[in-house]
C-alpha cells in the first residue's frame, strides 16, 4: 500500500500533482481490496463494507473550498433577489458551477466541494426549468407556479442538470439529485391531471416514492455487495433520500398526531423503529435508523414523562437515544453476524454485504 506521506512528498517535489496523487491512492486502495489476503496481514487494514464508507473530506482544503462555493451561491442568490434578473443570475450560477467543477471535481477530485457544486448546478438548472416551462404555460414565472407547471419545470431542469453533471463529473450525489427531480416531475404530472391530489394524499405518495427510490438503491447495492465501486456511493445517497420518504409516512400512519401521542402510539412507534433497525441491519445501511430517531425520541420522551416528573425526561430521553445509537454502532457487525443466518433471505443473502470483512 502506498503511504500518504510518500504521495505528499511526491506532490511537494513536483513529481505529480495533487489530483494524480488522489487517483493513485484510490487505485492502491482498490487493488488492496481486490487482492487475496497475504499471510500475516491484519484484517482491519482491508476495506470492510460494514463501515459504509464514502469519501467526504480529504483534507481541510475541501472545507475551505466548500465555504467559498457556499459564499458564491449566497452572493448569487442575494444579488438576484435585490437586483432582479433571476434568470440571468441562475444562468450565471449554472455556468460558474460547471467551470468550478471542471477544476475541483474533475481535476482535483475534491469530494465535499464536488457535492456542493453538484447541488448548486442542479438548483440553477431547476430554476431555469421553472422559467422555461413558465413561458410554455403562457404567463412567465407566475404561470409556472399554477396547476403543477412549477413542479414539472423544476423537476425537468433538475433531472437534466443532474444527468449532464453526472455524465461529465461522475459525482455520486447526482443520482439522488436526479431522483429528487424525478419526484418533482411525477408531482407535476399528477397535479396537472388532478389539481390538489398531491396535497390531499401526500403521505401515501411520499411512501410510494420512497419505496421506488429504495428499490433503485438496493439494485445498485446488490450489484456491489463488497462496496468497492462507484455504484455503492450512488446507492448511499439514494438511501439518504429514500429513508425520510419511507419513515415519516409509516410512522405517521402508526401514531397519527404526534402532539396527541398516547402510550399505545408510543409503543407502536418504537415497534416501527425496531422494524426499521432490523431492515437497516440486514441491508447494512444506517439511513433508515437515522431518519427514525426523531420519532423514537418523541416516543421515549412520552414514556419517560409518565414516570418522571420535572425536567428530567428530556435529558433522560437524550441519554436513552445515545445509548441506542452507540450500542448499535459498537455492535453493528456482531448484530449482523447474529441476524443474517436467522433471516429467511434465500439467494438474496449472497448479494448482501457479508457480516465478516471480505
């Protein structure tokens, strides 16, 4: 395995540039992951799919560049709101984010700035889509807000921007951005066919959308059980998008009005959370658990408040959630090792991440 110190020294000596160093390190990690274990090698040094790894920050320069991208996006948004000409500023933001991505995403391979630039590019594309379809609607920007036109414009612009961005830069979050745009397109088509239907059936539609995105993420996961390819990174972001769309409708159906939660509803909420945790352990993705924590916290707080007076129930609730999260984190691999053989998965078991390091 090439040491990071060797690559840093090569960069400082001018032998290679930073982008080449990042690509060499990535190639070395892939080769180590795919090579058979050498005698005496320590297993913790090998990539483990249970870690659910994805690269976010390679160094503080990533944070520094992302701050700059955020300031740029805020400046463009502020100028457009003060001076008007939102279409011009959106087009400028689209072009600038593309140009910056050519350097920071394609050349330097900085993960966090690439995510920020992908979001900036897609947001600009979505706004321009609203403007464009507003012209089709015949009433400019205000016409795009009515009868589902706004959803359609924003969705089409976002999907096209995400597809174009992914074609050029291969940033994993582009898949989730495109999925979000697809949801906006579906909402627009439904509103065009039946105005008010989306608002009246929000939770069932959100659940259906979340399950569709979850299945897309699982298809990518099942094609890469050891999580060594870019497909796993794309699936990670799709799971993050799908989780709240699944968790919130299911939990709302179980408890109804959160403000009027009773003991039975609290128990049902914790049962739903346990089921979500079971699914998360089987597929080895933690997004479902994270999305369900808020509801689990409300349920635990209600149960504790029935037996504890004063202001103790809030810190006790936080303590209980902390114990659950830390226990799951510490025992994740052991729980999967215990659970997977006992769940009737059939041939699906071979396509899931193994409970033991590969």
